[in-house]
C-alpha cells in the first residue's frame, strides 16, 4: 500500500527526470509514451487506492457514523521518513489519504492524463516538445505532493512547485518577450499570496506547536469561535489562496497566463493549480468554521470576484482570455461556497469545473490549432460545420458551465447557490446574477466562434480542418465527464444519494458539527430556486443568440467608439493600468532611483574611490625603490632597530 | 675548557657586539661589493663566536653544532655571492654599488 502511495507522485517525477535530463536526445514518440504513460500509471494506482479505500472497513455508510477524530485514528497519515527534526519541531514526510485528498488525486491524475494525451497532438510540431512534457510531469508531481501532504510544509512544497511549473510553462515560448513578462507577473503575484501562506504557517506553528493537519484540527476545534489568532491564521491562509486561485485583488496574472500553450492553460490555469487555494481552505475547514469574520471577508471577496470577472468576460474578444475570466469567476463561486460553509459543494464544483473548463480550453485549443494560432473570436465564426467534434464538445462544456440541467455544472453550481440562499439571500441574488452572466458570456463565445459565417482570412478558410484523433478523443472523454459529472452528487430533491457528500462527510464532520446549522429550505423552495436560476440562464442564452446570431452584433473593432460603461468594462476596468500606476511604476521609479543615485553616485564612487586611493598610494610610494642598495640596507637596519626598540618599550 | 670559562661571558658579549657593529657599518658605508660581502661575513662570524661561547658556558654542545652548520651555509653563500660579483664585473666593469642601481621604480 505504502509503495503504491510513494509511486503515485514519484512516477511523474521520474518522467520529469528522464525527459528533463535526456532533453532532445529522446525521440518524440518515446517522450509521448513516458510523459503520458507515467501519469496514466499514477491514475491507475490512485484508482486502485480509491477502490481499496472504498471497499475497506470505512465505506460510505460508515462515514456518517464516525466522527473525524475516530476516522483519523483509524487511518493515520502514511509516514515515509523524518524530514525536518530540530528540537521541538518534528516534521515527518508523510501523506494523508482521506476522501478529500483521494478526490483530488483522482481528479489531478485523471485530467492530467487526458490533457497529456491531447498535448501529444497539440504540441506535435513544437521544437520544445521534450521540455514541455518534462515540465508537465513535474507539475503533476508537485500537484500530487500538494494534495497528498499530511502537513502544511509538504503542501507548501507542492504549492511553490506548481507555481514554479506555472511560471516555466507560461513562459514556455520564451523567445517572446510579452510571454516572459506574463510568466514573471504570475510568479510575482503568486509570491505575494505565498507570503500570507508562509506567515499563516508560522502562526499555526507558534499557536498549536505542530504543523500536522490532524493535530492542528484536533486542537483547534476546542478553541473559542472568533478567536483573534484563528482569524489571523485563516486570513493569512486565505491570502495565499487569493494569490494562487486568482481572486480580487491578485487575479490579474491569470488572464495574462494565457500566454502559455493551450494544454497548459487547461491543466494548470483551469483544472488543477488554481483550485489549490480552494483545496487548501477545504482542508483547513475547521479553522475557517471557527473564524466567522474570515468567512465574511472571503464571501465578499469571492462574490466580488465572481461578478467582476464575469462582467469582464462579457466584452473580451480573445477566446482564451474569456475562458480565463470565466475561470476566475468560477473560482469565485467555489470560494463563495466555502464561505457559506458548503465545503462539499465547493469541492463538487471544483471537480465538475475541472472537467468542463479543461474541456473548454482543449476545445478552444483545437479551434486555435485549426486557425493556425488566431485567437480573436471576431475573426472566427461558422466553425460548426468544419470542426464538428470540437463544436459538439464545446457545446456540451458551455451548457455545463452555464448551469443547464442535466449537465454537471448545474448540480454543482446549484448546490452552492442553495447554501448561499440558506446563508444570505442578498448574496444569493448577486450570485444568481453572476450565473446568468456566465450563461451569457459563454454562449456569446459559442455563437461568435461556431455560428454564422467564417470571418477570417481566405488562407485560414482554406486551411480549416478538424483536429486529429489524438486531440479529439480527449475532448470526447472530457465531454462525457463534463456531461455526467453531476451524477457524483445528485441532491435528495432529485432522489439522488448525494454520494460525494457522504464520501467527504468525515473530512467535514467536525466543521459541520461546529457551525450553526442554517435554516434548511423545503424541497418546494429548492425547486423554485432551481427554476429561477434556470430561467435566468435560458433567458440569457436566448438574448445572446438574438444579439450575436440574429442581429450579428459584437464585432466592433478595438478602437470603435463605445459608451463610457462599455469602454470601461472592455478595458477590464483599467485594473492592470491601475496596478501599473500604483505598484509597477513606483517600483520601477524606486529601482531607477536606487540605480542612478544610490548605486552610481554613492556605492560606485566608494568602490572606485578605494581603487583610486590604492593607485595613488602606489604611484607615490614607488619612489622609495631608489635602486640604491646602501639605502635599502639602511632602511632595513633602521627597521630592525625600531622593532627591537619597540620590543623593549612594550 | 677551563681557561675559556675564566673569561666572563659579558666580555664575549661586548666583543661580539663590537664585531657585529663593525660589520653593519661596513655594509652601510662601503661602496665596494667585495668589502660589503666581507662585512657580512664579519657579522656572521660574530654570531658564530657568540654561539660557541654560550654553548661552552651552558655546557650544551648544540650551539657548537649550529656553528658548523652556519659555516657551511656561509661558505655556500659566499661562493654564490662571489660568482655574482664576478659576473657583474664582467658585464659592467665595476663593483661599485652606487652604479648598480638600474633596478628601480
């Protein structure tokens, strides 16, 4: 069992080492097999552990009967070796395998494998083929560490590692300067969040004298709700999540991260890495339940992000940027779920989002591939007949994300919305508006890309082709997952068994016990809520159809004259410009000041001064070397006499 | 041995200091390389004498052994020194150190 657990993250790492060290000497075919094969084996092993786990003594009905400490007592973290051991500080390298990490492991390895297979086709002609796969494998390794770690430091290794891989892959085409800047932006903004994570970790250690998840939570649940230390810890950890999961105010790196190859956007910037923040908070659920203030702040941030990003997505014209803003918005929904105490709902949405957003990105990649690199949706259109498989899979994903039953997004989003309604009706209204916006911008994207006539150049039109099977089969698999993902957690109102809720229950048992149970709504209200959201979405879908298909609007060039509000939104509220003005410009100014004044005028002068003094002294003193032997002798003897004289003196 | 110890040690000290000082002054004052070399020998030998004297007074033969070693080294040094002087004389036709001042700043 343990060896399998070690192998799951180790295999992608070995893949990375082989591909990374062998570099271009490994033939492409072997690279594909190593790159995708290691992930496939990891997935199979994860599946094996999942089934093993599922069939063992702790099967779903049993979960509800056991509380978290009992469960943890029966399933200790899998100790591998002692990692850090300094006096009181004992940090073992161990993995915690529980329903939450199992769900993430399956999702990460499964989606990664599909995307790796897709990449074989997408990256076929790229000169950096081996490099790409080695980075991707490294990413999967770090992501698995992140979700499997049994304490915060191991999670942090994974956390930093995925950030590194994100940086490497955003700047994958490093000859383009803009892409490098995007990579740097992502790295630096993540670093701001990581600072919060680190500080939170330090505070956890000083408070609980441990960094192990089990021990911390066991001690934390005895604490008073609203304890200021807990609030500080949770706020700091949330800061880390804000950076990694691209929430306001640190979200601007994610749209720029679209500079990377499309499979990277699908894997790292949609399905897995950006959801690490959600996972981390779901993992620390007890701490958060005991900090109502943090939950409020998180809720406001998440709601603002969800609406803000959705409104930006409505007026974007780059196919990948729209999806990026949509990802930010959906992450906002996940955090919104967390803040309402719907941990299962957030994890459920995380999973379904991984399916449909990965699918959207891969399908978008297929479109970009067919158009030879073009990403502007105003120059697309009419691709429905030319790229039928891409169209159908994209359509399924769009319906799923828009929240139209019976596809997966409906169930997961509905669960979050339901909890919100129980929690706070105003928030529900705003979240509902956001989900309607989601439906609108996603269908706008769909209509502009696949409907009406082709608007690109003749050369592109001639070149149009459906992607090869190696790319379309992953699309179809993901489409099936995106369509059926909702089956994981069908609520009782549809007569479902809420399997995921039961499966994850032991992880969230204490949190549920500690939080004040919200007033549960009747099934009739649930039906009403669903009907409302569904109607809202369908109206938006129809409006988008009327506007972009029937009236053929939305093709204005960038410099067209628009009303003030539209201009503001389409320029992304000038947030990038604002950050540029507030942070980048002052930082550059400060750097320039330090360079031109401090460095050039002071430090350089001191250093040069030392050199000049030495040169001057040498020039002056060299005349002592007269060449007269008698003089040398005289000086020598004088010296000896002086030394003797001083010896006597002292 | 006995008649040696009848002379008090400070006689040897004064005598050797005078001899050494003569050597030092010879080195400082003289311009002829040969005389300078001889002055150096004088200094070395004053030290030798002092070593021998002290070794007798303290009944430790090690000092006299040292003297032999110093003599050997001095002989070697003089051999090399004189060879250099001969070469200098052949090239410059002079052994005046005030003329040999080409090696300077």
